[in-house]
C-alpha cells in the first residue's frame, strides 16, 4: 500500500509535486504508439508511406474477399482482411485520427465475428477459430483505446473488458499479452481520475511484461503519472526515471516515446527552477 508523502525527500520529488499542479500530462499512454511502425518515431512522412502501402494491400484483399464464393475460403480471406484493417486503423490512430481508426476497427471486428460464428457452428475449437478470437481481442483493445481518445468512455470500457475476457480464455490470466488489456484499462481509469485503481492495473501489467522492453517503459511512465497524481512523489520519481532508462536502451535516445518521457521530467523541473522550494 502506497502512502501519501507530504514532503518529498528529493529535489525531483519536489519538482513533481509542483508539476502535478501545472504541467504533468493529463492522459496516460497506450501500446498503440508501440505498434508495427514504432521505429518511425515522429517521422510523419514515413508513417504516411507505410499507410499508403497498407491501403493498397487493403484494396487487393477486399477484392479477393468479395470475389470468394466458398463460405470457408471467404472466411479465411476475411481474417487476412481484418488484420490489415486493424493495422490501417492503428496507423490512423498513431497519426492522431481516432475517429478514422474506429471505422477501420469496426469493419475488422465485423469480419472477425463472421469468421468466429461460422467456425463455432461445427462445435470444434480449431486453430482458425482460436486465431480469429485472438485477433478479435486485439481489435477490441485498439477500439477501446480509440473510443477513450474520442471521449466515449462507456464504449471504451465495454471493448476493454471484452478484450480482457477473450485473452483470459485464450492464453490465461498470467500471459504477457494480458498486460496490454490491463494497461488500457488503467488508462481508462486514469482519464476518470481514479488514479489508485489505474495504478493497480499498471502494476498488474508490469508483473506480466518481459523486463527492459518498450512496453515496460511505457507502463512505468503511466504508473509514474498515477503516483504523481496521487501525491506519491518519491514513487513517481522512481517510476519515471526507470521508464526513461529502459526506453533509452530499448528504443534509442531519439525515439518519440523517449522524448515524451524525457519531456515529462523536463517540464516538471521548470516550476522548481523558477522558484526553488
């Protein structure tokens, strides 16, 4: 149990206390920013090129899906199309267009549900059924984040809870992929101002993640924001410093996520530097 610390012991702790009243980010972050094109950093041009390539793939897959007459083969084509729709949605989301992302996620979700329904009719748990359900959990997770970013918290929570349940059924509660669901739920509670509940979800996610990965760095960053918001400044300092160290090693010093973490620490210094406490 973390307790409130009225007088931070370190200089950075004092800075965090001041910054929590002024310039700390008001929204936590998700794994959407650490997807397939994470090495692009903030290069919008390269991201747009990747998106254009995906759009071409999407057009070809859509044509193949529409032309297929066999229900089973059409369902298989639908799985590939759903994966591409999900990736296109992620790229729109990464570029800041959550509404456009939602439209792609919903189309992917519809195709996946069609595939799941078809395969459930024979009463067997096939590899294709398991794959379709896992991909659906990924889409639900992304859709929940997009809904949250679009100020639709009820729809966001429904999607995150469905993703969490699907993952539990498919891989078990202790699988590393559960961390994404827990982190996203943490972000939802953070946005509501339920910082303690958010912190608990981030800590659960950290227990499942492989060490020294970008995902661990981002989750530690989120935990640091929670601790600062709760007034637990030494704990916030520890989490943010560790997040920065891991992010610099795993992503490189020039990556956008590293800059985000560094900027949080940098901005937290400004109030203290202008008026020492």
